[in-house]
């Protein structure tokens, strides 16, 4: 029992640090109300050694029993109340580094190459100056995430606005494909041709017949019980008929 309590107290301290001080260190961005998606927070914890076991039930126990008054939890979001949510969102756009990075799902590779990076509905694109952090964030959605390089300064000169979030993260809107560098899309394996199906001749339906290339009726099998005599036998029979006559 004591061990479980200590573990919950440690979780409370970790969440206070993530939600109340440095969410950017974990590749997490709070919304404008200072909230984090519960689903995304659990994905963050799954990447931290020793915290992969945490589920929503642990958050509910933490909020209601271990640290009441420190966090607010609803159906979809969690928020730090003490010391309060971290306020890392830059109010004004800033000059970004030459390159920023985002990891996309392997499934979206072709779409991004054609249409560019699009933010989630009602949200923003989260980019990182550190490719390792970008991969870390991307692998929460797809273990085979593909790293995209963004020509950030070039895009900024064309009017793209980048808002800093903490030390290495930047928030922005949709980015056109002309500012992106992607690795070549993997080739799809060629489909193997279906094996040829051997057809077995069947008897014609009553009243019908098979025809040869000249249109003459043919029989694909020998009639049972009716065997043609060889030519020599037919000749001997003809000689016997002549002698009788």
C-alpha cells in the first residue's frame, strides 16, 4: 500500500512538472486554456521509462484522492491548477531557425508531398528545431513515422508565421509543399499475376455438340462400348462377304 502511494505521489510531481512548467521538454503543447489532451498525455508518459503503465484510471485516482486541488480532469483534457498551467506560447511571431522538423505518418506521405503539411482541425502544426524530438512526437501516432524537413526561414520570407513555444518548439499554420523536403516514398510491391486456371472439358449439354475449327461436330472422348475395328479387320470381313456371294 505504501509503495502504491509513493508511486502516485511521484506521478503527481511528474505531472506538475509537465503541465505546470515544461511541457515542451516532452514535445507536448497545451491549448490556449492551458489544458493537455488526456490521450496525448498518456502517449507522452508511455515514452517515459517507468511510466508506461499509467492509464486514465490512475489520473482519476490522482486527481480525486492523492492530489485533490492540484489538477482538473474532464472527459478529454487535464489541467494543472497548482502551480497553474505553463505559459510558454509566444504572443508574437519569431524568426525561426533555417530548418524545422515534423514527423508524419507513413500513410500520409503521398498526401503531404502533394498538398503540404496541414494542421489538425482547430489546431496548429507543432514543429521542432530538434529532429529527434520531432521523431519522438511523430512516433506517438505512427511507429514508422517519416521525418519531414521544413525550410522555415524560406517560408517565413514568404509570409509564414512561426510562434515559439518553449525552447525548441514552434507553432504555425499550413505549410505548402514547396517548403518541404521528404524522403522518397517507398515503392509498393507489384501484385503477382494470378495463376492460370486449367479448364477440364465437360460433356456438351443434350442437343448440342462441340465443333472443330472447320465447324464440324467432334467428340472429345470415345463412346463407351463402341470400338472401331482396325482397317485389316474391315478388309478381312469384306473378303468373306465376297466369297459368300
